[in-house]
């Protein structure tokens, strides 16, 4: 492989590894999976996130405690730009966060993660993690229940409950996931 192709391949791999950190972060917070969310940060990182500024361990506990007021949360990772400079990367990632309360209104927040990633030696070799983050909260919105959803049949029943959970019992951790079975006609 020529040197230019090898450089481009390394850059693609680095960008993908950084994006995978962002995906782990979102999943870790939504599933209240402390270890998964924590694996996204270097120990000396600072998280500057709205009313919270501090270390990753405390941030994740803070984030979990604030979202426990909701029955579910979803972090959508959107536009992502990444400026690679050797073992440093400077990224901006748009997000959309929604949280469902027991009763409306629900919350939607939009904004950006402005990150400094570093590739350092990890347990199994060099890896990318967040070295520092500034979370810019651009806007927050009240969401109300969709009126037509009240006319739809329920998605789940007591006999066939929803397999969603905010921990490792969630269906996304099952290998393989086991779907509900079609009812006999």
C-alpha cells in the first residue's frame, strides 16, 4: 500500500473510532450504563455541560440523576465534524436530546458537543477518548403527546410488554435480540 493511501486509511479509521466514542456516550447515558459512558473519557477530562462543570465520574452520576425524573431518554448524534491533528482531534457534534415524562410536557434539547479528543495508550493499545468537552445547549422545547396516538391500539400489553429498560436488561444488550412472536391468526 502506498504512503498516501495508508495515511487516508488511518484518517478514516481515526474518524470512525471517534464517532464510535460518541455513539457509546449516547447509549451509555440513555441506558444508565455508567461503565459504558465512562469509557468515553480520559480520567483528567473536564465536562462543561450547562449547569454542570467537573470530572467525568461526577458528570455521569449527575446526568443519570437528572434523567431519572423521566421514563426514557434518547440522545441523537447528528452532524459531526472532526479536525485531526496527530493524536489530537477537535470535533463539533450536533445532538438532539429527548426525554419522556410520565405525563406531558416532555423535553427536547438541541445543541452541540465541542470536544477535544486525544488518542492515548489504553488497556489494549492506543485509543481515542474525550479529553475535554464544552456542551453548548442551543435550545430547549416542551413537547406534548401526539393527539392521534390516543386512537391507536397499544404497542405493548401485559402479556407482551415492551423490552425497553434503562439498564443492561434492555433488549439492545441481548445477543441475539429476541423479538416478540407473531400471534396465530
